[in-house]
C-alpha cells in the first residue's frame, strides 16, 4: 500500500477528515481501516486549540503530518492527525480492526468481542498501543503507517459526539453503513 504523502496533511481539516475514511492506519503493524473521524480547528470552540497554544496542545500547531495525542478522563488516550492550518487536527474516532487482532484482544481484554476493539477513540488507542509517548511523532514514519487511497470510501456527515460546545456542527465523518462506527450515523 502507498503511504500518504506529506502534501495530503496540508489540506483543509474537513477535507482531510473526510479523506481519511477508508485509509488504513497501523501502529507497529497493528490496526485497520479508519471508519470515523471528527474535524477540529483553532476557530472551533470545541477544539483544544481554540484558546491558543498550550503545553498540552502544542502538537496541534504543527508540523502537519504529526500525531496529537492527549489523555481524557485520566484514563484514555485519543489520536489526532495534525493537518491544514495551524491549530487543526482530525480525531480518529473508530476503525475496522484488521491487523494484529490477537494483540488487540490482549490489550483490550480477553473475551471482548471484536466489535469493541476500536469503536471509539480511547478504545482504538488502547488496541493500537497509542499513548502520550507518541504525541508529536511523525505519521510518515514508524511506528505509524497511514496507507491507501484517500477519499475512496462512501462518507456520511453528522454532528460530533462527546463534546458540549459546537456539538451540532456537522464535522463528524463516517463510512456509510459501517458496522464499526463508535455510534450510528443515521445513514
């Protein structure tokens, strides 16, 4: 599979969020196909970058093509793809697990159904072994690999979830009719 070029990440955050649907994401060979994303930028009141640059969100301000990883609720990590203008990133919300299922099972817990491996941003980070040590890491080199043909999947758009400000903005993108979404999109 062809790695995504640096130029891909320079696109507008909503365009990148939409185009990432159907792209394969792996970390050290563990991962699958991205089926759900959300777009955030510095003009968005729901974005970590809205109030400006801080130590926590510094990765969102560049360079593009790098990871912005943060911790929520003191428990879970979330992976974002830094792209577009300064302060923009795409949250990877869900993927269809395909590579390294045995490792994902071990990381997520034995007996857990495959449907629960990567159906949410915290779940997929746990399954792929993503933590704060990868904050700021390049997505163009190991341990990350993003490959495939951007924009090839059928995409539906809806309001974001899990936020309180600007939640109604249609900046959540999902693979139409995918059973792997964190929550149905109403497609």
